[in-house]
C-alpha cells in the first residue's frame, strides 16, 4: 500500500507570524518563513478547511497528503501578517481564540516576555518570588531566562499566576491581540474561527465549574461576535492527561463543539478521538527541514498504523 494512501491528516499549529525575525526568539515564525512553508504546502499537500478535514477523516474520504493550518490564541499578526499570505496562496486556516484577551488584553506570558525584553540591565533577580536569578545581558540570555520563568509560572493556580505576573512585570505595553473587526475580517475571508477558552487557563489546574464557564463562554462570545456557529475547540497548552483530562473532553462535547484539538504530536487518523486530535508544530527554520518533518510524520504514522492489530 502506498504511503500516501494511508489517509492521515497533518494538522499544523502556529501561534504568531511576526513581520520580521525576533532577535530574542529567532526560532519564532516570521513572514518570510511562513511564506516558504505555505509555498511547500500549496505545492506538495492538499490543504483543507479543518471542519471539512475532520468530517472526511471520520468518513475515510481524506485525499492523499491532507493537511490543515491552525493558529492558537488570537494574536493580531494572524490577521495583519498571516492572512495576506494565506490569501496569496489561496489556503484556508483555522484560528482558535482566547476571547477575553481580544480588544486590548494581554496574556500573562506576553506580559513577562515584554517586561524582560525591555530590560537593559545584565541580571534579573526574582528569587524573592521563587523565580530565580538570571543573566539577561544578551538576547540569547533573555530567551533562556524567559523560558525558565514561564515554565515555573505556567502550572500555578490561575489567579495566583495572574496576580504574580501583574505584580512583577506589568508594563502597560500595547496589546498584541486581535480586535473584533480583525476576527470578523478573518471569518469574512473564509477562514474558520474556533474557541480556545476565555482566559487560556490550563484546565487541569482549575475547579471544574470554572472550566465549564471557560469552555462554553468562549463559544458563546465568538458566536455572538460572528453571528455564526463555532464548531471547533483547542485545549490551552493542550497536553492530554496533563493540561486537560477526560472530564474536560466531556465538557467540550456538552458545550456543543463538533471536534477539538490537543497539542499531542502526530498525525490524525480515523481511529483518533475527534475531540482530542493531535497536531504538529513546524519548528524547523529551513524549508528542507520543514519538508523532511512533514514526510517524517507521515512515515511514522504509516508505520504505527501497520503495526496496529487488524
């Protein structure tokens, strides 16, 4: 059987597409790299709208080399930078939005990143907050410090994390998130809009009643904004069993979503739970690396399928 007849689905996950490279995070996707990746996807894969792909995955009617493009969180550069490139190559994408940060909000991690990025001193001492001491004299050192600090903060209870972030790093910087008119422009351009909770909490760290509000509330907010049904959901952070659990999957179903996305690495196949579909992040900086990664994922998926008992 041909590799391409295995009917697996590559779902790519992006967050930001910057106008130009970032010296602190040189691995972050910028416009030039996104353009190269879209060129490869257009030439070598069949890129489908996500809702259609999920339906065809269930019906076992996916075309060979099926792929989808997704974005999480709701950054304004998705509309300002990514959308024109998607339109240039006539490719669809889906955008999963944390609704409470639209129209002027800022996620806690961006608050930390912006604060440290702007510091001009050689060291940062946040040991009093349990966040250690860090050298921040160069962009590379700042990147390491940010990564270590975010890892320590990520799994704190939501309110504790928010309060601590505002206490130590509130700069009043400009919001990087989309506005309502940008969300509507994406939808009008034929892009799919999905929910990503309201405040982007790690669901496993919150009381279940609050999780229900976060999941259902984001759906309602977007449906009101667009006057259209919202079919898809993406779990914040998205690691199965760690960032969300079976109870949260049940909440997503109860809220009326038709499918949901995790961040478990791999390709989606028919036997996957459609409320926990895996995705892959295109970390590779070169076009060759991106292409090799796409093919490696397909080979790995085919190998696992061949080993599975009939």
